[in-house]
């Protein structure tokens, strides 16, 4: 229905889809390099131990977000396969190939990225408990409903992206305002500029080396 289509946001959809796909590509590459030493079978906080503890009692399963590893036993090899699949799907979305198909094609691709990375974040414990992990998951879930190039993006999804950005900026500001009086009386940056070194002119090496005469006097 044209009344619910954001006909002027085709370029914005391209930026959102490809930008979020690029972020997922970086996230899966980072997970491929870091997850096993931190959370693998012999990691600092082994994910198999967490999954085993959760599986001991049914009520503990509510403490864990959805993850494929609750149904498929975790191994480092399976994590590599998951990351490799996420990297491949992210790269294809970044190039823009699924966006030329029907709307359900990029939808399935983004939902696959969302489910794959959710499966990692859910067992990531301390190392995946930062706010940007959930922000990436929420953005990826919304991107699944932006559609493809053969039709304009839905207006409601564009509005939900606006709402996501507003909550991000407003929440970041409120954390600072509630964190200390220096943010409320607008003196935080004054303290920063009074105590931090400011960039000044730094002479180059040629300015420091004394000038050597072209020819010595006889």
C-alpha cells in the first residue's frame, strides 16, 4: 500500500542495510578471532560450562536468551561454522545482491544474522554484555523488514529506526546527567579542557636541526 510506503527513503534503506551488514561482518570476524580464547571449550569462561549449568534445571533456561546452542551442543568447530556463515551472509548483503530479489530474501538474510549473533551474545557472558551488542541485534532485526529494491521501504520501519536513534542518544545523555553534577551544571567539558593537554604547534625535524651552511668559508 503506497500510503504506508516511505517512497523518498530508498537511499536511506541502502545506507541502513549495507551499513548494518558491514557491522555484522566486523562482529562475526571479531567473534571468530576472540570467542574461542575467551569463551571456547578451553576459554577463560567456557560457554559449555554455562550451557551445562543452565540445562540442569528447567527454570534456569529462562535466564538465557535464545541461542542455537541450547539445542545444538556447543563446540569450537561449530562456532567457526556459525561465524563463517555470518561472514558470508554479511558480505553478500554488503554487496547488495539479496536486495535485488523479492523482499523475503533480504529478510531471511538479516534474520539469519540476527539469530546467529544472538546465539553468540546469549552465551557471551561478561565479554558480550555491553550495550552495543543489543543495539546491533535490534538494528539487524529492524533491517530485516526494510524490504528490497523493487518497492519502497515501509514507513513504520523507518519510524522505528528513528525511535532507536532517539533512545540511543537520549539514554546516553541521561546516563551522563544522572552520573554526576558536573554534567548537570555544564562544567564537565570545562574540567576536561583545563586538565587535558591541548594540541599545539609541534616543530618538524627540519625546524629543529640547525641549518648547515652550503659551503664552508675559506
